[in-house]
C-alpha cells in the first residue's frame, strides 16, 4: 500500500521540481520504493523523476485522458512505498473548457485520486501574506486537501519565524523551510529545464538537493501526511495509444527526445518493437522498420549539424519513398525544407515536406490541441480525434502541403498549425497524448 502526495504551488517557478526530486531521492536513500508522476503535458520532468528514483515516471492529464486511464496509470504504483506526483503551473491552473475528465489542472488529479497536497510556498517579499496565499489555496476547492507546506527561499531566521507563526494561526502545518541554495539550481532554456540526459552532473545535483532538504525538512512528518492508497495494477482502457507500426524506427538523441513515456509503454504493450537511431550521429532509420517517428526536441540548437549529416538525410529520404514517416514539433520541422535558427542562419532540412520554419523572430505557441484528421497518419485513420499539446517558439514561413487535420485549441477555436502530409510523410506541431474513444 503506497503513501501518496501531490507536490504543487501557487505558480510556476516556485520550486516544485527541485523539491520533488529531493524528496524522491531522500526517501529512496532510506530504502523506500518511490514512484513519481507528472501531472499535465510535460515531457522533460519525467526524465528527472526517473533519474531520482530509478523508475519510469508517466504523465497524468485530466484534459486529454479519461478517468479510468488515469486511474490505471496511477495503479502502476502498486509496488511502491511512496508516490510523489509533481503538479504543473499553479494548483488550480488549467483551461477554461473541460476536456475528457477535467481542465488539466493539478487539483483535478489530486481530487480524482484523493491524494493530499504538499504546497511549496515562496515567501520572498512577503511575511504573513504567504499564509494568506496558502490558506486561499486550501479553501478554494473543498475536495482538495492540503497536508502542509514547505517554505522555499526564506531570507532569514526572523523571516521564517514570521511566516511559520502566520501559518500556525491559519492551521496549516509547516514541514520545513529552505534557505536559498545555488548549488541545487537546475539549468534552463527556452522550453524549460535542460534535459536530464544532457546534464552529466544531474545525479550530483539531485543528491545535493536530497541532502539539503533532509537537513531542513521533517521527512517523517511529510511521509506521515501522505495518504495510504491501495492499488491493483491494471490495463489502461480508453487511452487509445496505438502504435504507428509493428517495427518503429524512433529518432532519439539530444535533438529528438520529447516523447511521453506512456506513449512508448503503450506501443510496446501493443506488441510493437522500438528501434532507436541518432540523427545527430548521422544515423538513419533501420531499414527493417515499417514506420519512422521523429519526436520533438531541440533541432533548432543543432540545425547546422543536422543539415550537414548527409547520411541521415539520404537514409530518411529513401525510407520515406516506401514507408510512413511522422514528425512531432521539432521532428516536424526537420521533415521540412528549411529551418532558420535564432541567429538568422538558414539550414536545409530533409525536404520531405514543404514546411519552412524560423526561430529568428520567436513567438510562443502553447496549449492543448484537439485535432480531427483530414488525412491519415501512422496509427490513426481519417476522422480520428487526437488530443495533444503544443509548446514551441517557431514561426511558420511556408506550409504548402495538404493540411493533415483541422486543429482546435482548448476553447474550440481553429488554429493555423494544421500539420501537413506529402506522400508517406506527415507531421504536426502538437505532441500526441491520446486518441478520443
């Protein structure tokens, strides 16, 4: 029977990820089996969770997934001693129009699973007001239970005392207070944290975070505040994660790494074989594969190298003459004609699609997407309704090919990023999470 907690905050950038990693490693060091989840559409944090726990972390998303699928994914913690589910954005932040089982807010999952909340509160520039913020979060939604708080970035002992007293008056438990500590700062870039696999020092950073949190947080009190939940592992009905083929050539390196773990697990569970290759190492897809998939990532940081890797480009072009190739976001851009980087340099891509994109004038595209396919793509028929999420800073210069889908945002408004199809090649700017039933 696992104890379970959701780690959330009033906003992004408060310290949820750092605290999640520190607690996960600290409890693992004490012999507990720890399982992490990521609430919401994030493909970077789960890799950090895996580095901290030694176990795969998957996403739980109330906008894109039905309740029974979320419960089935959560049931994979049956052999764990402790579940830590890291929230996204602020506790109640989601979209205005509900999706399959909610708005995508962290609070949806906390309520659905009856998991109590550990709030991270940053009282910088505040004192007693921090208690008002915590009390507001506690009282905003009756079915969401706050177990207590950890204060982050406290300025001094006096500052900590003022905040602790106010929280005690509000009836909110304080499990610890963390002073600022530069040694556990994780590097970031334009789409979030620098990926775990790119940081050779990531294990040391997590270890230092665990040591630091152990020194300042009452680990016993945190553990005792977690809810005891009995789960039995079961399949995930309704998630509709269909493999795009039987033998899947998957691009996988620092330029192509944004893959939701539940997608790969779903493909394998359906009997598919995944064969990875590295475009950055000038490798092409295995010729025995029957489909090639290029996930998102950071091709804009490696555009010159990808353009120079002629063996990769020729192999992919040859593959696409007879078999399906699909790209998501960054992968989609590499399937196009050119990619202009942030410095204005124009790089030739694989030319399987007519798409031209540019980072020279960055503009953020962020949000849930619901796509109805006008043309087929690997694993999905015409008319299929696909739920996903888009997050990038590129601008479309030209998109001349046949539109792949009618794509709407979470409000139902039609957007211009339709995806494309040419021959056997397809691509989308959104990352697929699940297909509607």
